[in-house]
């Protein structure tokens, strides 16, 4: 940021008093521009044991498959955000169920909140999708899944389904030096096991 979004004066990058991090600070109007992690809300829409995935039409990872998920908007709940994203990306209505996965991706300052969901309508490719399709477990295109977070959520979902009980998973997704894709390093807090 070069100029204050509040008063348009130039901003300076420095550590404000009583803080310990560099921030964009406007000395003209006193605004401090804090940057904090963003929440991505999504769900795993399922019907007849098949999972609804969308093939992305936009970057990043255009052409790759993902669960419906996206950044929360102000004024909505995570459940509302997950349902809205599903409507936007897959033209589909869902009944949002229990919290399923809470994925911390600290190297990109994002938190994914993924809910179980029941697909209760028809579906079609939305504006940000090339295609929307139901997949059986053995049809999931693993090499073409868009993001590690989605891959982890799908793996956990299938593991829980095989076990016959869905938990709530808290996972740190870490980037490891020299690895092409981040890895899931920890899974805990499986309530309901
Ligand atoms: Zn200002």
C-alpha cells in the first residue's frame, strides 16, 4: 500500500507504538492498516455417496478441480458463506451440516473452514467454473485437485466415511522446503470418534 485509503496521504511502513510488527501507517490521519488472515469457507456437497466438485475457470489453478469454497464476505456467517459459494460455483443448493475440517495454512495467511453438506438441488457450472460434476470415490481426479487444502479435506472425508463416523479435524498445512506441494503435518481433535 502506498497511499492511505482513508485520507490519501502517503503511508509509511513502520512498527507502531506498543506493537511488534511492521504495519502500513498513515501519519496524516493516524490510521494503522492491519493485515490479518482471511477465512475461506466451503463445504463437501454429497448426494448418493458422490461428491460434488467444480473445475475452476479462473486463476489460480484454472482447469483444476475443487470443492465449492471461497473468501467470506462481511456480514455473513461461515455457513452462509459456504452455501453462497456453492450456489455461485456450482449453481447448487446445499443443506450445510456439521463443521468437518478447520485447516490452518499459515504460510498464505488463510484458514479454511469446511462443512459437511447435503446436495439438495440440481447443479451446473457457475461463473467461476468450467464444469461441475459428482464423483464417486474411485473417480476423484487426485492429480487435478486444485489446492492441498481441498486434497486434505477430501482425504479426511473419505477416511471418515470408511470408518463410518465423521469427526471434526484441525489440521496445519505446512509448506516444506524443496517440496512442490505443501503437506498435511498434523491432524487432531477428531470429535465424535
Ligand atoms: Zn490517512
